[in-house]
C-alpha cells in the first residue's frame, strides 16, 4: 500500500485547514471550553514516533471534543533550555564522527546543513522548524498563533516572575546539599541533562574508619554498619589502582576511582599512589573489636563503588565467604545476627549451594532483607569487644532488632571517631550528555526549589484527589514520586535558557522552567510587548489596578486577563510515562503554590513508551525513528492509528511495519468502500429487516465508540470503527440483494464522522463528496441519531450465532460442512422459562438462585443464553414472541451463503417424529438451536 495515497490527501486538507484557520481558538462563551496540552519538546533532534504517540493521542481527543461541540484550545511550544541542545551542538562543533554520521544517515540531514548546526541557536531553530512541519504533517490541530520558545523575552520575564513568587513563598532557597553533578560541565544535572534521560538517584552509604599500620588507614563504605562486629578482613580489588589520600589530618587508602568521585564530596588531598602488594602487606584494626585484620584480594570488589575497600563479614555475605576461600584463608567466622529463617552462618550456606555470581547476588539480597527486617543482634558479640564497650553493647545493641541496633552501632562508631557518611549514585553509572560520568557533589549556596518542604508536599498530596489520572493505576505511582521527592537544584552554569534574575552566572535548568508555562498559551498570541512583573500579577493573580496598568500597557491588559480566566486551568495534560518521575509532580507543585488549587490541571493522561526493534529508542542503538520518516514511508492516517490505537494506552508499543501496513490496507478498503457506496443509486425505499438491523447495529457501534474514546480505550474504538463497522456492512450486503440508498447514505456519513478524529485526512476527503463543510467541525455521531429496532438486531444476531456455532463445530471436527441440521425448540414451558430468566437477570438474581428456584434441568442453560443478550433485546423478548423457524426460513439464502453449504434442514426439536441426528435433538432450547453438521 503506497503512502502517496494517504499523504497526497493529507497535504491537500492540511493546506485547507490552515487557510481557513480551522483550529484557531478564541473566547466563545456560548460553548464549553477545553484546554489540552502536551509537554513541549527539546529542539535537539527531530520529532520521533515516541513524541508522536503522546501528541497524536492528545490530538485525537482534541478533535473528538471539538466535534462534540467544545471550544478546544490545543497549543504548542518549544523547549530550547538546558543541555540537550548544547550537548548536540558541541558534538557537531567538535566534528564528532558518530554524531555527524547519525544526523546524516538517520535524520537525513545534508553535510552542508550539519556544519551550521554546531551553533546551538541554529540547531534549536532548525529542529523547531522541523517539528512544526512534522506536527502539521501528522495532522495536529494546533493553534500556532500561541507558539513560543524558552528563549523568548516574554518567556524570560515570565520565568523571572515565577521564580520570584516561589522565593516569596519560601520554596526557593539557597543552601548546601548534595546533587548529581557533571565534573566536566561543572553544574548539577537532572534527568534531561543525562544520556538516556536517567535521573540520578542518590543514597547514603556508611563510612567506617579502620586504623592501619605505618599511619596508613582504611576508609570503608558499607550499607550494613551493624556487621562491623563480624569483620574479620578487609578486601580490595587486585586489578584496580589505589591511592593514599589525606582527609582530616589522617592518611587513608582508597581506590583511585573512589578518590576522583569522593573529592567532590569531601576535602581530600592526594598523597601518593600505592601498589596492591604494598597494601596486602599492611594490616588494619577493627574499631569496635580491636581485632587485627589482614587485607585480602578479590575480584568481587567493585573499585567504583564506595571507597573500593570492603569490610569482610563472611558469616553474612556469600561473596565475602567465597573471597576468603578463594584467597586460601581460614579466618574465624563471626555470626552477628540471628533469625528464625536463616542458618547460623548464612554466608557459608549460600556458597555451599552455589558459587555462581548471579545466584550469590540473589542470596546476598535475600540475606540482607531477612536480617534487616527480622533479625536480632546476637549475645556473643559482647565477648569480642573491649571491656570499656561491653556495657554499651549489652544495653544498646545485644538482643535488639537490627533496625534499632543499627542506629546504636552508628552512635558507638561516632564516639570512637570512626564514622562518617558518603553519597553514592545508586542507579549509576550515569553519563552527562557531554560524556562525563556523573558524580555526587556537595554544593554550597546552590539554589533549590524545595519540593521536599513538608507543608508543600502534604498539600500537594491532598490536592491529588482533585486531578483525574488516566489510567487510574498511574495515580499511586505519581503519589509515590511526590512523597519521596527531593529538592531540585535549578541552576546550571551553561546551556541555553533564562538566567536567574539575582545571579546572571546561573541558567535555569529545563525541568524548573517548564512547570507553569502553560499559562502563557492563554495570552502569548496577544502579548506584543515585553511584560514586567505587575502584568503577570494582574493577569494570573488578579492583583494590581487595571486602570494604572492600562495607562502603562494599553487596553490589551483586560483582554489578557479575560483570556486567562476563560481558558485556565488546563483541562487535560498529556505526557509520556517517563515524566511521572519529575516534570508532572513539579508541574502540580508549582501550580498549587502560585495559582492555588482552583487552577490545577483537571486531568492528566499518561501513555506508555514506543520501542523500536523491541528496545527503547536511543542514539547509541541508532534506532530512533523520526516521525517524518514514518509518515513518508507509511502515510499519515495509518501512522496516527498505529501509534495510538494498537495497544492499551499505558502499554509499551513496539513500532512495527507490519502493524502500520495492516492499518493502511484496512483504511484503503474502507475508503474505497465508502467512496463506492456514496455514488450508489438504488430504487429501494422500503425499510426492510436488514436495513433496520444495519441502522441499529451502527447505533450500537457508535455508542461503544463514544464510550471507548471517553475512557481512552482508543484500541477498542479503532477496532469498532475499522473492523466491526466494515464487517457489519459486509453482513448487510449478504442479507440484501439491493441496498437501501437512504440507509447507506446515513450510515456512511455517520462512519466518516466517527473516523474523523483518528483518520482526519481521508475522512475530510470522503466528507467533501457529500458536503462542502469541514468534517473536522461537524458534530461527532451520537447513538441517538440512528433508529433502533430490537427485533431486527435480534433476528440477524440470531442468524450470526448459528453461523458462529457451525464454524466452531467445523473447527472442532476439522471438516467442512456440506449440510446443516437445525433443531429449533418451540416448547411453551421452556419459552416461559426464558421470560423468567430475563426478569431474574434484570432484577440481579444470580444463576445459582435462579436454578434453585426453577428446579428445571435446562434452567441453567437458558440463564446462560439469556445473559449473553443485551438489555434492549432482553426487554424486547420479554414483551414479544419470536418465531425462530420463520427467521431461519426467510433468511435461508443468507445462511447458505455465509456457511457455504448446499442444504439446511430444520426440525422441530419437540416433534417426537423428528429424527435425532447425532443425538443433538434434546440439546435444543429456545434461542439456542441444536446443530448437527454432515
């Protein structure tokens, strides 16, 4: 299926929409408003299919509501801020071969143009224009008058105002803290500053000092300080480089990699390098037991974690036990913790079961969790500590749960001047976009937005009850992020964007200038001046005097206030799932703090990721799929449907050529069918059973489509529109020899309007064959536009049930039927039981109670059959008699055609003279004939 068919139609109608300003939204108090937004994209690359999924999902809903009579505003802007743009431009400027090759062969950019993109501003502008073209090409119904970038002077003034407000509220402070940090660019980093968009997760590690010989001491990081009593050795990696550093007047041995990281957290001075052979000839002293410790070598020590020196407690860690064995040592193993679930020496038990590192890792994690949550400190540790510590250990550590004892062990180590903490990135290694590995740095006088402020956090969590989250399960995920959120460093020393108004050396990072900007969409198209703080106070907070402001800025001030009051709050915010970890909580926090609960987004809709080749899109994997490329290859409307409607909304989507082609082929079939039927000439005026059925069936399908779109089940909505509607038409043409032109016309117009949000371009093309209006502005079809005839629905559904049952039998016996035998029951008692079952179902009576009450051997079977009917049909059957035999007789040609058999024979199942073929006769009940095939 050539993409040219879809794209030529799309280009035609996109020009017409733009020419007629179809999607420009203005204040209209006669309509309900709906304000829908998506996160603005970084302009460091083309729009890809992942963007497409989020943006088209929003566009489908925007188009749907526009057709439902809403005044819909769907704006778009561009994120120039931060390191993403700068990092790409720097790579091009440095003539990075991989980056240039990627731009040339994946993005399809000429070498001549690539040379210009070493300038970050030119790069951002280039991709901004590319994104505008792509967004228009995919059919997004955007009001482009309201577009802006984050280096717009009006945006800059707005961010200054926003930050001042947070500062006044006490939510923006300067303090000391630890942050993820790029040692090359020299600034804190967040998710969008890193390769792969990974948010650095920082955790605390306990640091214990072990005195050594010759004034060479050891600095050891651990997550289990309570096990210091069981330390019988220190362990280093034989293949790593180690150094001696001075810290607080003492010399310590740590790995070279640890020194490079920890020097950003602590004051350390390099003293000298030290060899592995020198280290293993030293010894250390356990600070709580006084035991002299050997230093052993093991490949299981990671020199990049902690200090590169590990305290060995083989009783409780299988890797430590294995390291001891492999080193040929036999130290006394000292168990420190007891639990009911684990052996006396769980480290030894694990190694006896397996020496496989993966298995040992699982054992280690299981031991840790069990001992921490269910363990108690053993009494024997009293015997291994010096006399002056025995009372403290007896009273505060022995017999205590591990969780409680840990705190007391830390106090003990502090009193011995042997304790400190360091910070580690737990989900590392993480790399800055410049390529440097991210470290943890303690920063002085860094500006933070204090999202961890208890009062602000509590009010934000409470406000979540006012926001509708789609799908529902995302709410707990978002609330968990809010509960655990840390303060956010807002300053960067390089990158595009707004500078802090009180510190020109700092650029506001990209997650901090994107938390309230959607208010600008309401006014930016009319703001033809650079505003000061008093303008924003009046427009967004209603503060200040209108008359004074009008003297300064003109009458436009009142219009801007009216625009904000009309459009805000955002009714629906769409986002990919990745932004649940940062942008969305920041967005909610900031709206609540500055604008108040009234202006929180009413709904947030989250979609899953798009994968290419089963993997997350990444430049390193060279699997980024530009949306413009997908449009060119497959066509606009097939791509719209494939990206939004082939899986459930939160499910990750694996972008598949086969899926897109399947949708393209079906859309073309539908287009051809509708085009042909719109030119149909028929003399039939009578409304026959088949015509009534078609109208009724389409009414049911349209009701289901509306329900599906409302709950964002686009997958089901598309299935109904592309397939169930198509099959319904196919059945209709099998039921009649000559169609009813009026009925067909009504159904086609309904179908085209139903398709319009999903496939707007072919829908527009088809609609203009029957009307001069734009289908994008027509009313979306409602079920009540079409008549409903329950008797017709029952009749054709009854026939299709027979057809389905025959085909199931054929599949079961793996034989094509030549002749079909139908046993139809007209038994009066059984028919009364059907009516009783209908009443029971309408009253909510369970099948068990119904069977007990009626005491008839067929009551259960009848209840099951009746329960499969929709309520409209049940109500119809309750008040009307149906002749099943006559239904079959008058539709015999339909059944013969559908089943492809030569003969269908009907028997009265209650006639004693009727033959009982294959023992089927007794199985017939009203509404469910028994079937035999020959």
